[in-house]
C-alpha cells in the first residue's frame, strides 16, 4: 500500500501581471459604472441624498406619508451605496498596490461615516411614535406596508434598549469593552515570538500558525507533527494564566452588558437580535454530543490507514492518500451547472449566465487580494473573487461562492430592496448546499479510487471543521459564560477542564490525548473577538444537511416540493426572522432532526470512504 509517500507542498508559480490575463477570466466592472467619472457622479449624488436624509429629521410623527418618504430615501441611499462602494472596493482588490484606488475606497468609507451620523436620528424618533400608531399607518398605506417587518422589528429590538441616560452610560463603556480582545491580539500576534525548531526529519522551520498547519497537513513523519504541536502549544501554555485573565474579561464584559440590558443570560442577549430561541443552541449542543459515533469511526479508520500506533489531534489533518490531479477551470464551468440539475432549468440557466457573463475574477495576479468571496452588488449582479489554482479546494471554493451568488441573485430578484440582504444565520445554507450537490456530482463521476478518497476526505473534513468543531466551541463558550453567570471562579484550570472534557466527550477512545490539548482554547481567536458567533456555521450546516436529505430522498413529488421550498428560502432574502424562513423551507432548528441529518451524512461518507479504501488496497499493496 503506497498511501504514505511524502506529500509535497504545492510550489507557487510565478504570479502573472493582471494585463497578461485574458479578459474572459476577469470580472467586468463596467456593469456597475463605465468609468471613474460615472462613479464620481454617483458618489456626488449619494452625498446629496445623505444631506437630504438629515433634513428629514423631525418629520416622522407627521404621518404615514412622511415615514414612507424617509423609508424610500433610505432605499435609494442603500442601493446607491452598494454600487459606489463595490466599484471602488472591487477595483482595489484587483491590485491592492494601487494607492489611487485605495484613496477612492477610503473616500467611500468616510462618506459612510457621514451617513451614519446623518441617519442616527431615525431610530429614536421613530420609536417615540407609539407602535399602534405605526401599525395603523401600515394598515392604511399599501406602499408603507412593504416596510412592516422592518419597522415592527425595530420595536421588538427596543425591548432591551435603555433610557437616554442608560444608553449614554453604556456607550461610554464601549472603548474599554474591546480591551480584552485588543490585549489578546497583542499577546497572541504582535508580541509573540514564534519558535524556530529543527524537525526530527531535518530542516529548520519557524512555527507561525500557517507553518504549524502546513506541517500537520503535509508532513508524513508523525514525529514532525508531534514536535510542531508541542512547540506551538507551548506558546500558549507559557502564558496561560494571562490568556485566562483576558478571557475572564470577555466573559465579565458580556455578562455586564446582558445584565445592564436586563437579559436573563448572555446567550439570550446575543440571540435576541435574530429572534433565535436559546433552545436552538442547547439542542444543537446536546444532539451533536449524542452523535459522535461516526466522528470516532472516522478517526479510527484514519489511524488504521495511516498505520499509526498512537493517534493524536495532530494526526487528524494529514491526507489519507497522495493525489495531485489538477482541475482545469474550463471543466468546472461544465460540471458546476450540471451539479445543480436537481434545482431546475431556470436555476441552471442563471448560473450558466453568471459563469459566462463577467461575474468572476478567476486567476491570481500580482497585487490581487487573496482568498475568495461573493460580493452582492445590488442593482447589477453578484461578483466573485477567486484565486483559482486548479486544486480540488479551489473547485469547491467556486461551488461555495456560487451558492452565495445564486442566493443573492434570487433574493434581489424577488424582494424589495429593504429585504434583499440576508443574515449570516441563513447565509451559509446556500453555499454549503451548493458544495454538497457538487460533491454528489463529483463522486458519481469519479472513476479513480484515489480521487474518490480525496473527495470523501474533503467532505468529511469539512463536516468536522464547520460542524463538529464549531459546536464543541459553542459548548465551551456557553459553559464558560455560565461560570460568571453563576458567580463561579474563572481560572486557567477551570477553562482547561471544560475544554479538555469536551475534546474527550467528542473523541472518546478514538484519540490518544496530550496534556497540551488543555490549552487549545486559548488559541481560538473567535472566543475573544466574537463570542457566541461560531455556532451559526453549525446551524447553517445542519439546515443544509436536512435540506439536502429532503432534496435527494423520498418520492418524486416530495422531492419536487422540497426543491420549491428551498428556492423559496433563497428568494425570501431577509424578509423575516431566519428561524421563520427556515421553518418555511422545512427546517426546524429547535428539533433534533437537522443535526441528525449531519450525523447521518457523516456516517454515510465514512462508510463510502471505508469501501473506497478497501477497493484501493489490493491494487497498491
Ligand atoms: Zn461562505
């Protein structure tokens, strides 16, 4: 079995100059504005409208028509904002070395700050009008009725807003509220001194986070991975009491804000914005913890295939097989629309139009922004930035971003502007479902067992990192916040105990544990920068797993209803609270079913992986 040949990091080819890349591989920003002159005219128009908006202050209580005029002007400003911002921002991302364009981009940011000031009067002035009065106006005026959900939601959010004096006091705390996270960044990034080590297999390396990850993903020698893990985590272990004190600051800040605004818990406070019941997070955590059997099966399988005597957390990312197939962009242009055949001809046709129509900036060039994204340019079409490099990861990244873009396209086409944007709570549903459909398509057409194994590992690792790990993180955050909510001490040991017991609860006897895993929590920047955020990746993933199940199983009639329901979700944009939108699509996140769909999906993928590995053995042994 030649599964364990040395993996090589891909060599980076010479970067091209943007001018040397043919136009049909670049996005066409002339769809937004023909040139900078047109952009400047729109910028000036935006500035005029912002001044006009400020002048409306004091008019709202004069009746429905005045509220309507304000809402319409808000829409006009919003629509223009998309175009003015993205034209500058996308041009900047083409080559970030261009100072002139960077200056224009900053010019828009300054205008946004003006916009914030010019519109700050709106919420307080509206909320001084009693809700029954607004509701009467909404009933009397059809044009205003469009804004019902948006306006009523402001009143719902008002429940936990304090009086002027209270709000002023809270706003004064904002400067030091960011202090624990600022200190965390300084300690973990700015002031850190990365160790330079000599690996057991030879070669000296400075262990930045990127290098650490690269060693775990490419070094076939387990001793190299073990050393990288130990040395990298010692960085955190040696400052662990400081990290614990900083995290204690995060927890106390969250609890202070929650109590000041009269929420029962920190979780209630963070979920109120999107109107998510806390039971969703509790259910997510409990059902996932009960569904770790396939996760452990996967790790036991890895240990066997990798031929390891002991299997550690640093052994969880190395590829099972070496496989270096390249995927030409031209091929993907055919495969991607074919993979969404289930969603109907219209959906396919719109995707094809996007792939051919100047939406995508495909290849890397000198100065181009790294990574990938989908930019929702309202009134034009979505744009996608890629750094396509013919790898399997790049192919799935395109499938992912295309999912976002189709969501944007359908939402913009079917919603009034005010509801065209969707929240993060539903955003990753379309992207992960797009990836799942693409995986299904690629697995069906793969003839090489190695390619199948690579595809399956890609999908499984995706579930582990975007689902299981994120739920485990959410569990850690919830338990840590509950320490301060119930006046219990927060120490490095207390945090390590919570984290380590979670790692063990998830992995059971499938992993051999290292004491240094007790400090891993200190390495997760999300805990410090955006508490209670990561669970949303997991709820999106669970929603998309259940939708995938509904789209692909059951009778033909059931499947076609499921497709309609899914497309309605995409068309619904941000027209209601995310839980309600998902319920209409057939997903109830307060029930265990969506999480169980992920567990079943993982179980099925691990079984397929076992089969593929068994098929591979005789030939290569
Ligand atoms: Zn995404």
